[in-house]
């Protein structure tokens, strides 16, 4: 090649205009995914039921790029610290989670529900029962599972003397009493602070589903760390609250009489007095129904457990190595079970003095902070959940794990656990705002209920399940409080 022609080509190469970045992006899409310019195929039923992740199995993943299956092309991801960035990994995950939630809500509203156990339906269930292949116990348990799969969501109408407050105040938690005839509620007030109320479930009947909110003037600006029903004068006569300290005001444990709420006490009964105990930094609380610890309640503090007698004022302190986040008294044995931030679960023998070291009756260990402990009726097993999403059933005699209930989602939240032995189910709300129901018998995940509200830390549902919603004549069902609404999932 002569010199003049080489220089001419070099000059011609320098004179070319810089390529458009959009054209480079288009060529990149065509090379990596030849069918990007063609119309995307119609999504199948599996694609609609479970939205894909950022990159599917047949599409290569590129660092710094996101593949959109709907538009069938790649998009560049910008740094997440840019406030004007329209596309971040967090936003993509939230969009996928919201699409999945809406899809599950549509499936949940259908008349025909999916049965959790494979090969198990109503016809085969009745046929096995008629042929004698099922025992009475198995028949009742499987019948409850069928009814759980058929529960439908219905909105409950709440009547109140202040309807405007219901429209603005957000449910924080609900707690049913022993007979499931009342709900104690904690609502976050829009201007700040919390407000308490009691919902009477006597009118919770199909098809109206109307309840009445009974309010009082008791108001606090402090956060509620823990709450439980207390039986001081009679069964569930008070509510025990652990309130967080604020500024110069120390934390305290308060016994709030249920009779202070309008129309919540029997006719002729005088409203009780509010009792407050200066107990700073209480993480958890539990009321004792054991005869050997009568009129006593326990509070879990930072590195100690405090047992208080309401009548005499006597206190007994037990030192621990970590913060106590969950507690429950045994009914038959004089034991108090505690779950710690370190993952340790231990029992306190209330007959032993607190000065010695022999009061620890049982010790179990989880890998993460314990959020809930539930004793089963025969008091031979203990159900424990932690902040790693683990739910385990422990044998207290052998201190071995009998069963694990998989699927729960939790990373750092303080979430309760509900065990119902009569229905043989376990209920828990995850940090992803899904309510999951397991079989207590074998750990099978029976149903996953999506939240009616978008997934958010501020809208994690609070639930209450009972075999008799509204009292002894009530029907089994699940109550879910989220946002400003109350929903009922009743057996059909």
C-alpha cells in the first residue's frame, strides 16, 4: 500500500463523527438478545403467577445493566445516591414485589382456592373418610386445613363516636383477650403519640361484620414496647403496657383497667384505678396465671428480669447476660420462660432465690435475637421465633428441636408469633407483610395471605386468630388490622 493511500484512509478515519450512545446501546441489546426488536411473546400462567427477577435464567446478567422482561431489553443502572435516578435496584425489587402482591390478591379473591397439600382435595378427603382411612384426629385436622384454604377477606365496619379519628389513626397492633370477645388496639395518632381502644367483637357476624370501638381519654406520647392482658380483679380485667421513656420521663409499666373504656365493663362495676410502676427500659412483659405467682407480672429489661407483685409491691430481680425481648409464664409449673437478644432461651424457676445460680431451669439457643416464646398446653414443648426468620418447636425435656416452620421472613423486626393448638395451626406475619399459616402437626405451609396495603415498614399487619371470634358462640377466623382498616377472614 502506498503512503498517500494510507494517509488518506487515516485522514478519513479521523474525520468520522462520534457514534451516538443510543445506537451503541441498541447494538448491545441486539448482540446480547437477538429477539429484542421483535414483539415479546405472551406471558404464560407461570410468568404471571411469579414475576421474574432482574435477570431471567435465559438472559445473561450484565454488571451495571438491568433486563426488563416486559420491554425485552436492557437498561443502564445509575448510581443509587443520585436523587434524580429513575431506576435503582431497590426500586426494581419494590416494583416486582408489588406486582407479585397484586397478583396474589387477585388469586386470593377467587372463589376456588388452592389446597396446600398435593393430591388432597374435598372429594378425596371425603372418600378416605368414608372408607375409614382417616382417624378422627386426622379428619378434624385436615378439615380445618380445607377451611383455612377457603377463607375469604371481608372488610369489617367499625363504629365509633369519632369517625374522623378512624379515618386518620393507623393501627399499630391488636390483641385479643382470652375469650376472643374483645380486641385491645394501639393506634398511631397523626399528630404524634398513641391512642388506645377496645373493640367489642360481639357484633362480628356475617354478613354485616360490624363492631364498635370503645374509646377513653387515656393518651400517651410514648412508644409501646410490649402489651398483654392481665387478670387482676377477674379474667382480663386490665391491660399491662410497657411504655418507653421519653426525654426526662422514665419508662414505666402501666396496668390500665379495661373498665376505663366506655361500655367495656359490666353494669354496676366501678371503673378501676390506673396503676403505674417505674420500670425503665422494659422490652417485654408477661402476666402470671400461675397460683404460685399470683397477682404478679414480669418485665424483661436490659440484662435482667424483674418480677413484681402488684398487691404487695415486692420485687425480685434475676440477672441475665442479654436484653430480654420475650416472656411467658407457665400455667402448671412455676416457671417463667424468657427469650434474649443474644438468642438464648431460658426458664426461671420461681421457687428458687434470685441470688443463687440454680434458678435457670432450661436453656436453649437460637442464632439470632428471640422475638417470641409460646408454651404449648401440656408444657412439654416451646415454640420460639427469632429475627432471622426461624420458627422452631423445642422439646423442653430433651432440649432438642422437634420441627422447623419454614417460610417466615424477618431480618430485624420485633414480630409476634401465634400458636393455636385447638386448630393445630401456627400464624405469623413476616417483615414482607405476608401472613403465613402453618400446620402445627408437621410444619406444612398451609396458606400465604398478602396484605391489602402495599409492602411497607409502616404497614406491617397485626393479626389475631381465634376458634371463637366474638365469644363462645363465635366462628373460627382471622382478624387482620393494617392501616386504618380491619379485615376478617372467617371460615365458610
